């Protein structure tokens, strides 16, 4: 993970924006109270297990008849509000897949095509035919394989790259220059320069942020060709997926510029505890290294509205295309990873993510017509050993426990 600043603190972690403060509302005996108690119990249990404060654990849940938001915070703190923006990290991948499949629906691209093929009706390839893009298996990789993490593209955002002191390329560069404007080309250049790859296409499964960065570049390239002017990944998302003129307009943003670091208030900052016992507090942040793979932010209300309407076939994709998204999975994956989403029993289809001291998930369950968005603004990396004491895994499980607990509190199946 890339970091801007390192702050050693021993006090209870704070929410990073005072605009989030509101009075506690008294709990009744209805649905709101039951969900609140479920989320509270998960946060308190996590806090006890970690032996340290958990700044907030939050759940937005929608059923066929109710919409409920519950925020659990330590005693003396005010809860997060449902209009708080937060960085939802790799949930962005579902939006990237939606963009690719919308272009497919509109005849703008063929998602089964090789990335070296030409954009339909043009002599322009999906990705540049230049030395920087001459990475392993480039001529065999398809757009579909990138969506499924089946292409074997090495991840220079998560894994170490030769010459960068054991760090990922993006971590090293952003540590040295927090304001660096990243491009997909400079990232794939590392693949070409060092001939980095996990495996030949279709022979395995390996999660790759860099693979999705390439998809973001393809989206920008296709949109630029179709519109006749230079366009970005965010341009297409705003114009065709979530912006004011789309089927379900939502306040969701995907910053692509290094200077676009601020979320609108109110917002929820993230907190990360390091193996060395320090704490990094995240607020403003340069997300240009994460375009198309983890650069999105919004409120829980908007994220829920998107994943719910999308997976119900009521957004920009037809029901038939949604079914393709959900079922065209990589057989080598252990979590039924399909086209930018995966299936989890009793939660349904969606994604999760971790970035900037925040863990989140957004999922829709067609069996019960229940959608959930759960997020925690704590990533605890103090103990990363294999086993039950791994503090990162404890935080990760907490968002699932909150989602399952909220469902169970409303009478729906909880954790299997």
C-alpha cells in the first residue's frame, strides 16, 4: 500500500472530518435497533480481539421494504452519517467491468477480443503497439481474461518490482513523490522491462490491479476514438455509467488526476496500523495510480444504489449482460470470480476492497432482494502472521460479520 504520511499516536483513532458529527438517536425496538445492535456487537468484539480502538464500523442494508444505516463507534464518539463519502477501493472493479460490458452492448468493443486487436471499425488497437507495452503474453491476452484475473498480468501495485527496494512500483514512486501523476503506460513498462508475469493466460488465477489498470486504459482509448477527442476513464464513467445523463444518476466519482485528492464533505478518513506500531491517517490522497482498479469514492447510499440496480438488471446493463457478468467466471479462481464481481453465499454478487485505511464490501443477493454496503475505517497490519491472530484478517472479517449480522437481525439468512 502507498502511504503519504506516517504518524505515531497512542490515543483513540478519530474520524477524519468533524462534519460527520451528529447526535445519537435513541434506539427503539424495531429494525433500526436490531441492525444497530448487530453492528455494535461486531465492532465491540473486534475491539476486544485487537486490544485497541476500532474507530467505526458501518452498514447500509436495503431489503424489499426497508433501508437502514447503522454506524457503530466507541463510547463518547458520534456515529458516521449515511451521506459520508469514503474510498471504496476495489469495488471500483465492478464499475470497470460495467463500463466494458456497456461498450460491448453498444458494439464499441468485443470483450472476447485480444487486447492487440483493433477497436471495431478502426485500424487502432485496444492497447498501444509500442515497446513500453511489449509485456509477456500481450499477444495472447483478451479483455475477458483481464476482467477475470485470468491473464497472468503481474501486479506492480501490490507486488514487489526489481529495483524498488522490495516495494511495489506504485508504492516506491508515490512514497518518493506523493504528487506524482501516474499513467498506465509507466506501470506496464515495468512488466516489459523486467518481463514480469504470473502465468500464461487461462492457466491460473491471480488478482491483478495492473490488469484492471489496462482495462481502464482500454476504456479511455475506445471512448476517445468514438468521441473524436481525448477522454479519460472517469469521463466515460460519468457520461455513460453514473453521471447526470445516465439511467441511474449517482454521486460517484473516480479521480484520475494526481491533483484531484479531496473527497467532498462529509467524508470518512481511513486509519492504518503498521507492523511497527505506528498509525497512518488518510484524508486527501492521490489516487492516479489506482485508476479503474481502486480509485472510486461515494456514499454508502450511492454505492448501494449502484450495486443493487446493476445486479437487478435495472441499470445500464441488460439482464442478459448482467447474467454474463455474474456467471462468466474464471474456473481457476476459488471465489467464482467472474467479470469484475464474485458470488458469496447469503450476500450475493459484488466485490470488496481495501485502500487508504478502509475496508469495504458492496453486494446484492437476488435470492432475498437484499443489498449491503459494509465498511470499516481501520486496517490493522500489526500482526500479519498466518493464523487466527492476524489483525488484518480480523478487520476484513468484521465487514462480513456486520453484513451477515445485519441480515440476520432482519430475519434473512446470515453467515453460512
